[in-house]
């Protein structure tokens, strides 16, 4: 072979078996709310306010799949492969019942329409591989994901993350302290708080009764630095958070357009 010839290489598609059927319309909605570069990033962002329709066929199907996985103790869980395209589009969060998946080591959430993941993912303590790749509406993750201490490998579309090092899109502004008299923690607006309910502290796992303290922290989870939303019960729990990952904002913060982030990688 001539030295100038290029030897072709065939690269396998790691997610070939992670995509469900395409018939029946789009499986997800488009999202450009963080932009895709320094030139296109917005000056301000807000949470996706989508609420989960718990009467939707896709939601009921997903609940059944979680029950099956919990019952048979499977270690690999790829629920969206078994949903139709229209059902996949109906799912904007995972059910709290994922807490039952204590045997799952490998969770695949490829190409979903998810906008948030519940705190209950922290109960999936056997999790070793986490793959929400190309779920482009997932801009942040719950701090409870750090409870999955065996988690060693992740594949995340980092360019869609709040505060990502490539072009530093902003974080949604948080309310530093919300008192119980001001809001019902069991019935929150996800467009304001990022979730529709807060029951336990992200840090100590105790009840959130009197005050809700929300902050952002950028931390290494498996192989990716993720923007993590902390729902804490007290200022003491916020103070107990670890040091953020180097190269990101050096302290927990409440986001908003006035937060000055480190320079981008370019």
C-alpha cells in the first residue's frame, strides 16, 4: 500500500441498540436554550417548566418497565428502547420509583426528551455506568447522583450543560432561601425550582421542613463535570458541600446572569 493511502477504519456505534422505534412522529423536542457556542449563548436561562403527565401512556409504560427491572434484578436498564417514539416524547422526568433499581449497574438514557432527573437516582447505589448521551434537554443533574459511589463511567452531552467549560452558558437563578411559609415544598413550580417537590436534603438526607436552601455546584461525577442542583435543609448543609471541581466557579452559588464564570477553553 502506498504510504499516502489512508487505511479506512470502521468505528462501531456504541448506542446502536439504545434507540427505540422511530415510527409515530418525533421522539423529543428541540432545545436551544443554552446555545451552542460563545456567540450563541444567552445572557440568562431558566429551567424547563414542563410538568410530567402521569396519565400518559408512555409514563404508565415506563412505570411498568421499572417494576419489571426491579423484580428480575437486571443489571442493565435501557427503558426508552422499549417505548414508542410518541411515548418517549411524553417522558420529561423519570419516576421516583427508580429508587427500586438497586441492582442496576448500567443505565442508558440515550436521546431522550428528559428535562430533569429526580433525586431518587441517588438510591441506585450499584450504578457503575451512566449514559444520558444526546438527551439534549438535560442541562443539569441532581446532587444526589453523587451518592452513587460506584459510578465510574459516564457519557454526557456536555455542550448542553449549564456552565460547561466549552462556552460557559449561565445557570438559572436560584432562590437562596425559601421558607416553608412561603411555598409548599411538595408542590413546587419546576420552572422556578427545577423540580416539582423537595422532600429530603441533598446533603444530609434529612427532611426539608423549615427552610429550603438551593445552590449550584460543579462536580466530577464519573468521567464528566456536571452542574449539580443542591436542595439543602440548612445553611450548615450548604457549608458542608465539597470543593467544586477546579476550573469552575470555586464556591457553591445561586446562578443568574450576574455570576462571573471562569474563561472558556477557547
